[in-house]
C-alpha cells in the first residue's frame, strides 16, 4: 500500500475547490448518470414515466446530463451534507463520488437510502454477489469488461482466457486498455489490485501498449494500424455489438468479466412517491434492447449474454473495508504512471 499512499496528497487535491461548492437550488427527484450507449433510450423511458405521472401538483423533476465527459452543475452534489437536499434517487455508474467515504458516512451508513431490487434477480448477479447485503445500493446492471483477441496478430501465442493471463510477459506491448482522458476501466484496475496487488498492476502496465476509447477499439482491433494491439480490454457492449473480422475473437474471461456497477440510491422517505422510477431501474431497464449488454438485474427477462458469461465483482467486503472511490483514483493514477514509465 505504500506506493499507493504516496499518491494521497495529489489525489486528495484533485478537484478540491477553495470554497464551499455551489449546489443547484432546483429540487430533483432523479439525478441520472447513465452509460453513453444506453443514455438516450433511458432518457426517453424516464421522460415517458414523468409524463405519465404529470399532475397539477408536484410534478416529477429529473436531471440527466447528456455529455459523456462534460462538467455538470450537479457534479459536487456528493459533498452535500443535508440529506433533505439530496435528489430522491441518485443513479450513477462506476465507483465514483457516491462511494466516497464522506458521502457513505454522512448518508449511506446513516440510513438515508434503501435498496429496491426486482422480484426476480438475474442469476448472474446472484452468483457474482452484486446484491448489497446491507440493502442500500441497488446494482441494476453492470458494464462487463471482456477481451477482444486478434488471433492473427497473436500468431503462435495463446489467446488469453483469464485476467491473470494478461500479466504474462509474452503479451508485452500487445494489450490495449480501455480508457479515455482521465478515465480508465475502474472495475478492471480494482479487481486486479485486489487479486494481485501492486505487482499485478505493474505487470499489466508493462504489457500495455496504450489506452483507447471503446469506440476506437472496435475499429482498431484486427487492423494493421500502428496503434493496434493483440488483446483489447473492452466493454461487452462494444465487443458484441460490432461485427468483427474472422480473426478477432470475443473472449469472456473464465474467471468473469470485470463488472463496473450501474446502480441507484433511493431515499427511504421518497420510495413510495418515486416507486415508478425505482421500478424502471429494477425492471424497465432490462426492456431496453441495448441494455442486454449491461447485464440487467431483472431476472424476469431472458439474458442475451453468451452462455459462458459470468461477472467478476470486487466484493462488498472489499468495498466496505476501503474508500473504494479514492482507491479507484489511486490505482488509476498509479497504473498510468507505470505505463508511461514503461514507454
């Protein structure tokens, strides 16, 4: 942990303003940050619910930022100390601000929220352990990270079938990691750190050719471009929804696709009034065609994922024992630093 702790100063200073954050004054029933591939479909579904519940009295108010990387006025809301001023439902992705220690201590452990799972839970979620044993977070879906392997470029090298395989020196300079700007596949980095420690991060960084946005990966995989690699770590949506050349294989790791959460937090005090919105996440999300590649929690809808698909979850004990959001930031910075030094 020493190497990670040495980064504490720089990480803590990220985005820390010199004055108290300004929070929007408008009351919001739903704050929704959604994965870009399904954002528009989710927005349409949510707005249909809002329209159906319209009344002269208290109309539902939702806020759904549409830019994938743009700054949003609600970005600092995780620093709000008054639970009454939080949105009725907060829905987000990854291990970001709503997993931070201060937010968890002020609101999650204080009993502000309660989970709202569907009646039938997807066996993938049950097997992976995505159901919060404390009944607070509802993980309604997940972004599964899988491999795209270019068998032509691999030549005589074996196709990697598990996460540990990617650490072998034989893949030096051939692994392309999912990442864009300051973002990286958080579930991949956290699971790797949990299972293999700093040595695992260093080994993958040594094999990493570079980081690339998912949409660019599907164009690069199987090509002879200078920035192409033999193995890509990529969200299943992009790997499975694009027709690949014959020499490019989609690999669901046998130890599970690293699962980055799609989740929501519902305030106990607002559950009854906002039940239709809670039901959308628990069940309606699975009805969106493209949501199939985000492993919906609703087990009443048949899964379209491959039969061999399983999920690899970092685990609730690991989450509770760490400030998982801060740890995510630290392993992100450390991995990038290692990858740069290698090159």
